[in-house]
C-alpha cells in the first residue's frame, strides 16, 4: 500500500518543502525513471532497510522471545515483532505505535485484518496497473493520458543479465 501511495506522490512531483538530496532528481519524470536516477547509495539504503525489516520479521529468536513462532510454523500471520530485542532503544514499534488497537475486541481485530489484506491486494493491482500503463500506453484505458510513460525496464532486477542494482 505504501508503494501505491509512493507512486502517486512521485508521479505528481510532490516533495518535501525543504532542500534535500531529492532535488537532484527531476520531478517531471515517471517514478520508475526517478528510481533509475536515484544514486546507488540511496538505492542500497532503501534495500537494506527493507531487508532488515524482513530479517527481523522472519527471525526465530526474536519471535520466540515474544512468545510467537513463524507464521509457517503455526504463528500468527501478519505479526511483526517489537524492537525490544535491539540493543539500541527504538521509540515506536511498527505495528500500532500509538496503541489504537489495544482495547479493540478480537472480532474487530479480525475484521480489520481482512480489510487490511484486501486493501493490500487492491494496492498491488493498482500499482501493476500504473506500471502496465507507463510501459504500454493504452493498456489500462482508465489511466490513459494520466500516467507518464517509461521507456526503461521495470523488470531489470529480475533479468539474468542484470548486475547489482543497475
């Protein structure tokens, strides 16, 4: 869902109102071209941060310290552990940092989980629609003339001839 919103933000040239490293990347190009223009160090920061989150989510020690197990071993699907096991204090946890769901009933939590999964699926479909329209203009009639075209290869990271990040 963050990717869908991020695509819309970058496609519309929305930026932070102060100077930063993003000023070197043109705002009037497609989000895919903006990724291509991102310095390699910036790409690595993003990839390593997401990689850390994946590592933390899948780590058996971290999960067991919170009384959980991996979702493929009977654990709770969608559970993201707290950062309590880190040696450096982290002010917020990623799931419900302000405690909005602490008093919610189990039924409300189950209903919210289903809504979250469905919203995530819809966001993936929407993002793929943006990517399809940017590569093949007219492929998604509702987005014709709205999405900026992209002449690069969005599947380059999965190409056998692709090296590092590209």
